C-alpha cells in the first residue's frame, strides 16, 4: 500500500440499499486489509472543521496559568493535559510530546450512571473560550452520525444484526482529545504520540495539513504516512472492533511525528461503547478471540496506566505484547 485507500460513503446516507451494500463491502475489505481508510462524502461541513480547528488553536494559546487551572486529575477524566505529562501505556518510550484537552460523552452530574462507572460525568468547558463547547458539540454529533452509518455498513458486511452495535452506544464512553504538537527538530527522537493501537471501536480524525500521522499495515516493514485528499476524514479500527469482528478487521499500529517545523493541531474522536458492553466476538466462528472485558473496565485500565506514577499496563492490553 503506497497510499491510504479512500472510500466515498455518501451512499450510506441515501435510500439505495444495493449501493449501501457495495459501500459496506468496500469498507469491510479495506478495514480487513489495512485497518485505516480515508472517507469522503461524509457530509461533515468543511466550515465546521475549520471552526473547531480555530477554537483548538485559540485554547492552546491561552496563558499557561489558565490552562493549568483546568488540569486533568485522577478523579476527573476531563481537562487540560500539560506537555509531556502522560507516559505511554507500556512504558517503552519517553512521555508523549503533546498538549491536550480531554472531553468525554456529556452526562449530567446527577445521572445515576455516574455511580456505576467513574468515566461518566459533565465536561469542563473553559470559560475563556465560550465558543468551544458549541462547535465541538456540533462536530461530535456529526462524528456520532458517521460512526453509526459506518457501523451499520460493517454489520451488514459481517452479516450480524446492526442492533448489536446500536444498543452498545446508548450512553457510550465516546470521547475526544484536543491536541497540540509542538514543532520538533529532525534530530529529536521523541514521539508526538508513541506507536500504539487504539482501544476503541472506531476513531475519526480530520487531518491537519502539517501531516505526521503514520501507520504500519499488517505485514509491512515500513511506516506509511496517512495522506488523504482535501475534505477527507481518516477513520481507523480499534481493538474493540477487531475483537467484535473476531480479528477480521485489523487494529493497526500508528504514531505521530511532528518534525516539519510547524505546530500541529488535531482533535480525534474515539467511539467507545456503553460501560457495561462486553467486548467479545460477535461473529460465529470455531476459534474465537479472547473476550477483552467490558468497555468500562478496558477504558479504566488504559486511562489509569497513563499517569506518571502508574504501574505499566498489563500485557493483555499492551498492543506490543501480541
């Protein structure tokens, strides 16, 4: 693969079932081979992507004191992540070279589900950027729509009921990270984000023009930069979808290196099911993959392991142990 495949998914939002079936098979084959795809025809407005980017740039330009007042804490999974704060889950690299701001699926502070999983709760929206909540929330809704349509297509490709996916995303643990990668010199060995696999179902990313996202397809010797045409989103499979499909769809290693002399901004969306959704193969097979556990427990372990004083993640969730 010399470049990332691109699939036009506009037909998924129409009424032609035959066209939808063709798109479903095309997506299914690409995710089976590569785990990554560029999607066009997604109907996510270009001006909205630009507005989110403007808000992200403006947030990270705030005075450090203002950002630190919003710092993320072990008992609150939302807020500002200082530069080089989080360490890789497997502790095999230096701390990742980014600033971040973490947002999760919005849940009212009085919602009883908060007593069942600590990852639920209201977000912390910075008062200094009053427009951030509106544009990110609208962007999030579009990503939810795109995720739902792609999962419906993939269910068709796997010949399983879409309702299995649909029920899994009632009060999900879906989240977003707003990111700023500082410009790094060519001889700096640190990563923007170390090589890893996503643990979610699907990730959606509006690429930054600076580039620097690389993936390593199954069996490949070299890293491939994920370059796509304008108005194309990058979508990739996470470990949860790999397990749901019993390994048919591939969760692919990827990394960020920002060595082009420019700051890089991104805002990936991570689709994660409801906390009590058991992540196990949904297809009928003779040799099923092991069950990963519940979405809440998987997310909690991954989240906890990032903290500087945390023990390394257990091998079962370390993508480089398998």
